C-alpha cells in the first residue's frame, strides 16, 4: 500500500489523523502530511478508514504498491 494526500484538496479536517495517527499528521499549515507512506499491513484498515472519512476525498491509496 502506498498512501498520499492531495494537498490541493485537503482542508485540514484531521479525520484522517484521528483514524490513523501513525500515518497522517496535520501540519502547521493545516494540510495533512503522510508520515508513513508505506504503512505496515496492520495499519491498512485504519488508513482505509481515514480515506473513507475524509470529507475532501484527499487521501489517495494505491493498494497495488507493496
Ligand atoms: S481528513 Fe482529508 S481533508 Fe482532513 S486533514 Fe485528512 S486528508 Fe486533509
């Protein structure tokens, strides 16, 4: 899994960070940074939940990138 955030879409709601704090962190500019772009498999459900919750559809997940 490869995770990224579209910084143009991200509005800093922080729901991704709430779902997966080991992978997302909203920075001082109100944009979510991906602190772990290749998260361990154990974190995948939380990352998917963060993407599902994002009101801006800004979380991008490439499921095929191992
Ligand atoms: S939930 Fe979406 S809009 Fe909010 S900080 Fe995360 S990526 Fe950005």
